[in-house]
C-alpha cells in the first residue's frame, strides 16, 4: 500500500508503536523525528509535521524557522533495529508559508532533476545503481582538543595484529597483500555483510556484497539500478543498516573516503547511470563501446563539469586525501570501456541495451540526492550542448609513467578548489530551477566552515615534520 490511508491501516495491522519521520540535510546526514503511531492519522500525514529548520545546518534562520515534513508513503518500512515496533517514513521537506517544496531539501532537488529530465525530452527515467565501499573496525578512538590530537583505528583482521596475543589465541588468517575476493576465514566479515544484505533485502533493496580487498576490514555492498530518487533513498538506508549491523557485532563502520593512511585505505562510491525513454535504452548505440551519441555527450557533460561536480560527489576534506593520495584512484578526467583507471568507465553489458556509464570518482560521504541530481544535470547539459568527451583512454593509467599523464586533466585537488569551481560553474545546475542559487550558496558556505576548522587545527604529522625545527 502506498497511499496515506494504507499507511494508517498498516500501523494498525502490524502493531506499530512509533513512526519515525526521516529526512536528509544538506550534508547528506539522515535526520529524524519520532512520534507515537496514534498521532499519525491520514489527515495528519496529509498535512505533514512541523519541524524547527533553524536547528539544521545550512537551512532556516531562527526568525523564519518553520518547515514541514511530508511523508512519502512509498518509502514505508519497518525499522529492523528499533526496540519498539517502528515504521520508517522518508519525507520531503516543504515550506509551510507557500505550501511548496523547500528549495534546500535535497530530496526535492532530486525530484526536480527528474522533472527537468522529462521536460528536456531526452528521457523520462534516470536509473542509478551504486557500489558503496566502507571499513569496519573493532576499536575506534579519536580526539581533537587544544592539548591533544590523535586517531587510533584497530581491527583483529588488520595485518599488524599478526603478532598480537589474544586471550582466545591468534588465528593468523589475514591478508598480507591485497586480495580482492578471498574466502573465509581470510574474509572474516562475510557473515556480517550477509546479515546486512539480508536486512536490506527485507527492506526491499537487493544487491551483492563482497570483501573489497584493498585493505583488511574493507567491504562493499552494491545495489541494483533504481529510479534516481529511490536510489538515493536506498543508499541512505544502506548506510543506516551498515552502521547498525556493525554496532550489533560490537564493531564500528565508517564511510570516510580515506580512514587509513595507507596506499589502499580508500573507499569509493561508484555510480552507474543510464537513461530510458519509454522502452528505449538511450545509452545503447553503435559508436565507441556500442554507446549512443547521446551517451557520449552525456559523458562529455560529466567530464566538462567534473570540477564543480566534485563539490557534491567528493564533499569533504577527507575526500581529497583519497583523490590526491590514495592508490588506484580514478582522478584523471577521461573515459574508457571496462578500464577502472578512468573517471568514467563503460562496463561490459551482456545485452547491448543495458549500456551504462559508471562514474568512479565519487565517494560515500556524498549527499546522494544532491550528487545524483548534479551528475544528471551535468550529463543533460552535455546532451543539450553536444559536448565532446574527447578520445577514450584505453590504457591502464595507473601503470603509465608520470610524464605520460601531464596532458590529462585531473579532478579538483582540494575541497576549496571544488567549491571555487562550483561558484563559477553553476548555471547547468540551476536550469529548470533544479538547484536554487540559495541552496548552492548555503552549501558552499557550509563546506567552507569545514575547511576553516581543519585549517585552524594542528595536524599530528606537523609535529613529526616540524616539532624540532
């Protein structure tokens, strides 16, 4: 049941005690408000529920703080972790003054991007599939205070624990060199991931999971292609499930792009994209890698706007530690068939109509609604302007000497550079009023606060480099 009266019937039939209204802020964090299920009549669900927008970073000032949560009944799902029977409802955020969508609601941006897609006539559906990587640790400690700053991460599966004495003994099953898809016991988190995948399937999200293999404790969960808004909803739910299942095992999960200062300590978010127009697969054709001209122009738009895009796809200071310091990171702005060293890859498709573009430079800290919408808008701008992606790069860029890469453009080198690019290159986002100028300014301001805080804090490595000088 997806109508509001059906939600009320479900609450009664399944003995739901609480309803959890969830929405996403500008940074991509899921926020929530819980209430007794008895308060959720069909009329109340239709009217929405008021919140104080001034408490959300980058939203309303205190003198005009009222916002309204409008539940999407199609997202109803029983919370698998709550002690009391709780129904989750994902919400859009509205402005009660004009009874319209709030322009800084990320889910609303994604909805408007789909509306703009239909208006262009290029397609009527945007399909998104994701592969999200994350680390799981057993012990996580960190502090940043005026007199101390440190990070300590540990996990029994990490190679440095090969000599650790445990009360129950040391099993010794560890990866001392990167192994992508090992079997248990060398893959100690197979059962943990399987539980995550099982819960996600119960919630309606199917996909695959495996050990990522670049570093011990790294994992990946993939999701099948869904319509853009639903794909963003799914990624928010994936993160929620990953964090809670890890916690139930006495562990801690992180989606930071580079939690470990190691060559392979990086996590990515690979975003598979394709367009449909009725029953026609817009990206399938007879050009390079059996792509359509439309798809090549779409890729041209992604590459052309990549610096501005990275403000949304790579939105943290930690994102650029991965892009600039991590090994095997697709930082070069080129495309290729099956080549994982390119920023945009064309995966092999068993059926030609399944052709899609995989954007490989994004990371899991991205707000999925804003990132997916921004990529779609960049691609549509490429289609509208017939942007040429250039020649494909069918060589492994990781193996080329540095002098061979000097002519290739790379992604923005820092979050500040990405925000500067976004400030200068934003017109493609405001087409069709998808992104408002106010949202973009608020987003840039929010992210520059992060940069300022990092810049004002001594780094532990600075003591190693400069303490004795």
